[in-house]
């Protein structure tokens, strides 16, 4: 029997899917209404997600099961638990801000209903992946997310290179998806279950296929996280995509890789079995952190600087996951949320700078402090947050991730992780200093449209609030720990 | 009552910061400054009062962090004394420079926010809280740098380097905090430090090195003092002055608290002592060519900080706090003097020299036990000679800075006047510095036996004699000038001058009577005559300039090799090379689908290393 919350879960997905289909079907007849429909859908979906918090707090929810292909034993399952909730909430917030930012950003862009339709499909892909409780649905939404985002880059991306970039993005991330798919197939063939909770119950952790499945999942999800060296799709895709899509790619879609790692290897496999892989994750985490930061230091295109910073930030997350401690896992999940907020903020600001000046090479910019209606302060909040300044969002998660490194036997890696964070401050301040405080090179500054300005202010406020009052998010995240690694974490 | 005062110390500067922003452009500037000076002064006095009150058993917990627990502050006598001094200094400076202060409302609010962060860092009994306060102090400094250097490309890049420099220190502190956390399971400072003593040897070593790195950077010790160098190039506003002072004080206090840990690892402590000595010596050699006043002050700060670090390394942590307090007080004195109505040249020279000599007195007090300790701890002649050589260089430098060479070279009367005028001030400053140090030790330790070793007495007495001779020379000059007004004496002096003139070589006799009446050239001539007289008998004075030139060449060589290496330019170049290297790496995977072979190699190498390390573990496990 379906409970009320089952309807809510369906509605979270349904609102976006239905709105997307309507927008795409209506085509040019809904040109003016398209953005408001999309905004309304994302707002509703976000409201519904928040309304699930009290329900979740009252106890674990019963998953929703719908028969789909009875002959093959495939059912469609949706579920919301403490692992998926933080990710879902993050995606909803990011989608809302991306669409809100797009209200003015897309004014001049052609075929807006289709754009918003695809954007909602992209968002639905992410929500569906997070809510899915069976292999089939998970993979379906996983691919929907990829296809919708690829189409958005292909049609509305900047520059002539967008076709090539889309191809690169699609093929590399799809290769990662295939590895995940192979992992699913192996799991399915050994357990005979497609349903996550049933699969978990039937899972024999001592079986010989476990290492293979773990490696497949880890590599597959690391592609989505853009961990070095499988990050090569990210800088191009992020810099070519239109800004609302970039915001969603960087702030929300990257987190799907983290979700995948938490959901599959970490919630299936015991602590003992997974401990072999922890150090690998830590090593690649440090590598990614340092390499991404170096690239951000080297880059001149301001959009690509922030894109490379994602590679670096994902390194922090992977390092936290690799420590296999409750502080590390909590820190990684927190970092996903904080990274989403701050990354969205920085991309909004980058979009605003480009809109106001028409330039995106850092050498061509300068002297913008006090000339962009407070954008300098917002960028300062963003880069200082990534630099780990206390009282701003990212500090809390970085603190947990750093401390978790010292709870493992690999003190050297933990020390490297902390030293690598100096580079984060380096590229952040270079970004801020050269754009705003260097001698002025920009002669003409256009006003920044209202929705673009307000989106960045809203995200900056969230960055400060999340930094000053971390407890509510901590409390939500803490609930996921008993569900991971067989509940063995302290 | 005590807790209320603690809250006042934290909140009142923040209220001032907010109030200043709100009242920007409103009200009389002078009244606002006066109000701020009174409020900050009151904070200082309250801190002093609390030192003598019975301390409450429980700390005052301000915040709770989900992952770090309750974050508390505690009224500790040592921190309260520093807070009192900081606040009183600030009040005196605001009050005394009310008319000349030109800071914007934003700078003023940053200033008071920094004061609050400083008070918080000194009072906090929780490592996370202290880290937060230290970071906040650093970030206000960075923002000030950015705002001050707005529109100057190279300076902006250097500001970034300055903040990164501070972050290097913070990284060291973080590493130490987390290692201590792994031993104690707590961020409470006292508990963490006690538990850290039980860490295994390698972790204890990393913890100590992390702490020393943090202290090294924050104290502004060469060569990790770029932040202080860059800060030194700022226009001297009250805010920049305060930041440049606050961060070293916070570093010094961190050293004071963590000295117990350094002493727990004697081998490492000796290494730190040697490093501190080397840094002190090299930075001293280098500063000979720093003609700018700010660089000289910076070099002195670095030297004094080395000594603080050295004191901790040799287990004399009880002397750190008095040294820190006297450093603060001397700094206040210097800053006050900078704005007195002294003739410009003389003022510049006197301040610089005063600093050098004022600091020298401290250095002599602190440096000698350090050398002795290392000499006795390490039975290696090379170190002993190196350090004694360093001490000798210090003495030489003092002579150099007294501008004796000006006199021998005879560059005119004005520098000589300045030198003589300066000597009085130098002596006063040196004596003041000594007295301050004495008083601060009595205040902090209630220790009335000031000089525990005879060698101190002798050294100080000898040094004091030299200084006093200059002091008396100054007084003599003043007396001569006064007596010149007497006609009888004037005639006498005239006659004396004529007599002396006849004794002088011919090329020096073409001096007007009026000049002769001025006693400065007279003194110069007498001095030269004396040297000439001695020179005819001994060759030492012929050798002296040669020695000086040789020494000058040596130090120039060091300057060009070492100082240039650590200059901001080099760090900028280093940063550029990192960027260049990163760009080369980036070029390796441009294009649409090109997955460069380098990535495959990188991954393979990592995997092989991990695999081999795993195999090694297995082999080890099997015996």
C-alpha cells in the first residue's frame, strides 16, 4: 500500500519530468512562460524534498516498489534514506539557483522552452538517480542525466568547439557509466536481485567477485567525479556549457559520483573488505587535489579556472571517502553540499563578470573592485570559503576531512593533503586579486541583470549561513553513518 | 565578574568595528577616535584587573562546534597580560595620533575586528577556536593588503604570496593539531599538549615541526617572513602597524604555550636551536644592505623572533613571555618616537639605530645563553665557532650602525651632528629596552634575580659602557653648545680652535672661523688627529678599512646569493615557474579526445608503487 510520502517522492520526480515534457511539446508557443514553468517546477520539487525531512526524521521510510517487467523480475523502486537525502536536497537547491540565474542569462538565447525542458530532464535525471532503489531505474536516470546535459552543451554551448567537446564529454563519461553497468550486471548475476535492499541482503561479502565489482564501481564513479586522471572531460565541458548548465554540472552532477561510491561499494561491502581500497582513494584524492589546483593556477580562462577547481575539490571528497572513518565520510558528504553552494556561487560570479565585461581571459580583466555591484565581495566569499576560511561553508567539511586523514595509518598522505590545500588558497586568491585588484583594463562595463545578480547574492548568503550555523547540516549527515560499511563506523 | 570581562574583551572591539561602519561619514572624527581610545583602553585596564582576581574554575564556553565540541576561553594570567598590553598600546596610539590618523571607516572596522580576533586567539583554550582566530587575523591582513595595493599588479601578486606564506604556517599548525587530536581525542589545548607527549616518536617529531613552522611564519622569521616584508611596504596606517604586530604576538604566544612539547624532544630541540641561530646570523648579515628603515625593523624583528624560538628550544620557556612583552613595549616606544618633533634626518637615523641597539640589548641577553647551551649540548667546534662569529658580527654591526665610519670618512658636519645627537637617544633607548625587559621579567615571573650568569653581567656591563660613552658624548655636545653662548668661553674656544687649526694639515686649514666655532668639525678634527697619531705608530687603522671592505664584500656576496634567493621577486618567479610547469602539463591533454600517454603512465606508476608497498607489507608480515 502506498503511503503519502510515496506520493511525495513520485511528485519530486514527476513535477520535473511532466514539466519537461510539456515544455518540449509546447515548443515556441511557451517562449515567455517557459522560464516561469521551469522555475515553478524546481521550486515545487525543492519544497517537496524539504517536506520529506520530518518524515525521514520519524524513522526509515518503506521503499516504494512498482512491478515493471515481471517476466524478467524487474521492478521499479524508489526510496529516500539518509544517504540519498543530502544529495537530493543539494540537487534541488542547485537546480533552483541555476534556473533562477538563467531567467535573465537566457534572454537572448534561442528556443528557450526546449532549453528549460532539457534542463529539467537533466535535473530529473539527477533526482531519479538519487531516489532509485533498483539497478534498472538507477542506470536509466544515470544515462538520462548524461544525455540531457550533452544535448544542452551541444545546442547552447559557447564557441565552435562545442560539438567536439560534447563528444568528448559524452564518450568519456559514458565509458565510466559502462563500467558501472558491468558492475551492476555482475552484482545482479550473483545475487539474482535488482532491488538495492534485497541485493544488499543477498550479498555475500566474502565472494570472489567483490574486488572486481568494487574496482569497477570506484573507477566508474570516479569518472563522474572527474578525479585525475579521468577528469579530462570536465574543463572543456564546464567552460563550453551555457552558465546554468555549467552550474548544474559542477555543483550537482559531480556529486553523483560521490553518491554512487557511498551507495554501492560503501553501503554493500564490509569495512574489512573495503579497507584495501581506502589508501588508493586517498592517494588519488591527494593527486586530484594538487593537480586540479595546479591547473587552476596555470589557467587563464576564468571559467576554466573554476572548472579545474572542481577537480581539486573532488580530490578532497575522495580523500575523505578513502579514510573510511566516520569523520571522513561525513566530511566528504558535507563537502559535496558546501562545494555545490560555493561552486554555484563562483560560476554565477564568473557569468556575471563575463556578462558585464565581455571578457573571460584573466589577463584582460582587472580593476573591477567596486565596479560590479558587490561581485568582488561575493567572489572573495567564494574563494576564501574554498581556501578554508573559518565561518564560511567549506571550512567545516575540510576540517573533518583533514582530521580523518590522521585517524588512518597514512599520516604522510594526510600531511600532503593539508599542504596541498595551500595551492587552493593560491589559485583562489590569484583569481580574486587579478580580476578585481589588478590595474583596470576593462573600459566598458555593462550592468548585470537582476536575476543573475540576485542568484549570486543568495548563494553567497547561503555560504555564510552554512559556515556560521553548521549544526543542522551536520545532524542530517550524521544519520548516514550507520548505513555505511555495515554500520561499523564510530 | 571574570567571565563578563572576557566577554567584554571579545565583544567590545567587534561592537566598535560595527559602530565605525554604521557611523561612517557621520559625527566628529575626533570624538569617534577619542571614544574608541577610551573603550580600548578600558579593555586593557580590565584585562589587567582580571589578572589579579581569583580565576573561576570553569572556562567560559562560547560556541559548540558539531565536530569539535565546546569551544571555550579561559582567563589565563599570561594571555591577559598580553591582551592588556595590546589594548593599552592601541588606546595610546589612537589617542596620541588622533589628529594625524587617516584611516577609512573600513580600515577602522578591520582594525577593531583584528583586535577582537587577537583577544580571542590569546584567550582561547581550544585549538579550533585559536585556529579560527588566527585565520581571521590573517584574512584581515590580506584584505588590507589588497585594498592598499589596488591597481598595482606586482604588489597584488606579492599580497597573494604573503597570504600563502601565512597559510604555510597554518598548514603546519593544522598538522600539529590533528596529530595531537589523534592522541588526546580533544581539541582542548592543555589536554592536547599533555597527551601529545605520549605520541610515538615520529608523530611527536612531525607535531613539533608543524608547530615550529607555524611559529616560524607567524613570528616573521627569515626566510619565511615574506608576509612581513610585503606588509612592511604598506603605507603605515594604524591598521597595518597593528597587523604587523599582532600576528607575531600571536605566534609568540603559541610558542610560549607549546614550548613544553619542544622541550620533550631534546634532539629536535637542538636542531631547532641551531636553525634559529643560523637564521638569526644570516638575516643579520643580510640586513647590512637594507638601507630602508622598514627593512631594518623587519630584520630586527626576525632576529628577536629567532631568539624567542631559540629560548623555547633550549628549555628557557619562562623567558619567552617577558621577552615578548618587552618586544611589544619597545615597539610602542619606537612608534611613539617616530612622531616626535625631531629633525628629519636625525629622527630617521635615530629610530633605525635605536631599534638596532635596543634590540641588541635584548639579543645579548637572550643570545648568549642560547649559544652556551648549544655549545655545551653539541661537542662540535664548528657550531661554537660559527655562533661566536655571529656574535662578533653583531658587535661589528652595532659599530657600523653607529656611523663611526661617517666620522672617519669626514662627509661633512650634518651626519656627525646627527650621529652625536642620535647617540644620546640610542643610549636612552637601549637603557629603556633593558629596563623594560627587566620590569617585564619581574612582572611575569616575580623573578628578581635578573642575571643568572656572570657572563651576562660582564657582557652587559661592557656593552653598557660603550653605550654610555656615546650618551655622554651627546651630553657633552649639548653642554658645549650651551657654553658657546658665554663670551669668555667663546674667546677661549676661538683661541683653542686657532691652535688646533695650526696643527691640522694644510688642506684642512681653509675652514672659516664660523665653522671652527661650531664644535662638531672641531670634534671631527680631533678624532681624525687622534687616528692620525695612532696610525703613525700602528698599522691597525690602515687595516681596518681593508677589513671593512673585505667584510663588506663577503656580506655583499651573501646578500646577492641568499637574500636575492629569498626575495619576493624570487618567490614570484618560483610561483611563475610552477604555473609554467602546470601549463606544460595542461598542454599534454588538450584536444577533444586525446588521452595522452602520460596519464596512463602516471596511473601505472602509482598502481605499481601501491602494489609494491602492499607486497612489502606482506613480506614483512611473513617475517
